[in-house]
């Protein structure tokens, strides 16, 4: 594997940060019994936050009976089913914490239920099939109803990637190790007091922690579990290994674009879905006219459907300018099937506008 520093194409250096968004809202449903008696599902208005990061998200509620399940008990208990739907959501997020409760007459949280630290790749719906039983909800002693109205309290914490470009390019003479040391001076993986594993890249030892590596990758988990000592050798060049370890500990790669192919291959071989998602997200949100066709070819070669669809949609919107680029001739000459697919997608787009 060639570890020479390079870029996927001539774009500004890309950085990725992790950002957290929060949403807290109340959903009051009046005439609750009457609504559930006349409709199969109750749908909320769109959720909202201060910065509107949750645009397109809404909640749904319906009755769930045990007798609807394939294997049910002798009882036929009825439950309130509550789910959040990410409608037309194009964000790539890593973790999602969801807390749901009902506010009683005193505005106290009751029946608090939560989902924590989900790592969704293409999550569109999440929630609880059996949030609360019908009997408990209408129990007068619990005081969860206010004149046949129910008030739900929803709290969502979302961690996602933020992709941004920089005008200044990295110094090509600066090594990967130097970049990591400068950007992350306090990384735990060189702390000998707590490290319990040595990972070896190109005969260079790095001190790491078993639990952190094993928790990030099923493949690394199995390798570490089968070790007879505390040394793990991986056939990965040092420059790529440093990037990999930096990501495992921080969620970021200082030189992501320089080693995009090698890191993507590592994400597949080691089954690190978060790294794969970071790479795809970075490529998606840095598409420009000059690199759109390169992104499309990259996605086609690696069977990356999400990036491919995103690239095709971008190219369709900029097709007159895309045709004028030198990369378009390369596409025609070397990728006839992909050219045909792009042609039909573009024609369909124009037919829809006619």
C-alpha cells in the first residue's frame, strides 16, 4: 500500500468536528380517548429546536395490542406506542439519546423511559412499542390525564458530524505523527500509566487501551480477545495507523483527505462503521463542480450507494457546467455504464421539469 501523502482531488483541506444538538419540547394531545377511537395514529407537529436542527422530525403515537404479535401471552394488554420519525433526514449522526416521559397534573415527569447511545447509520424511526399500558395511563391515582388531555415531554440529544473547509492547505512536509501530536497533544494512547495494550504499525509501538479499541471494532475485539500477550501487530502502515488510532480516540482524522482510500479500506476491513460514515459524509458535503465526477467514480468503485446518489443529484443540478469539465470526457471514455446511468438520471430530471 502506497502511503505517500496525496489528496483525492484539488479541494481545500477538510476538517470534521463532532457537534451536539439538543431538542426539548412538550406535545399535548387533547381529547385523547376520542382521537384514539377514531384514528389509527396520532401525528405531532414538526419538532423544533433553537437552531432548527430537527427540521423534518415528528412524533407518532398509536395503540399496540399484544394480540397483534406473533407470540403473545394469554393476556391482551394494550399499550401506547410512541416513536420519533426522522422524515427526509440527511444528517449523518453518531449517537442519539432519547428520553420520553409524561407530565402529570403537577408537571412532574412520570414513566420516564430512554434510549441511550444509539449509533444509527440509516436510522429513520426510533422509540418504544410499549411505552405505557392503557390501564396505567388512565389510572386516576397516577393523575396522568388532565381533562382527557395527555402531555408528553420529549428530550433528544444528537451527536453528528460537522464538515467544514479550510482555505490553507496542510504543509506537505509535516508528517502524520507531527500533525496528530500538534492537534491532539493530550491523547490517552501514549499514557503508559494506564495503557494495557501495545499496537504495532511498521515496527513502531503505540500504547493503547484494549477496552477502547475493542469497543470500536468487532474485528479488533476478536483479535484482542485471542491475543496471548499484550502486543497486537496490524499490517497497516504507520501513517494510516496513526490516523486510525486518532479517530478511535477522538472521532477525527487530521489527514482524512490525504489517506481517504486507505482509511476507507480500513473501515471496511476492521468494521468501524463510524469511520466509514465520516468518510462518506465528508465526501458528500464537499462535492463541488470540479470534483463531482471524481466523487461519483469513487462511489461506484466502492459500491457506496449513499454517496453515489448524492453525487448524481448534484451533477443533475449542475449538468451544463459538469459537461464542460475535463473529467466528463474521462467518464465517457472509461466508465460507459456509469455514463449511461448518469444520462438516464439527467434525462429523467429534465422530463420532470417539462
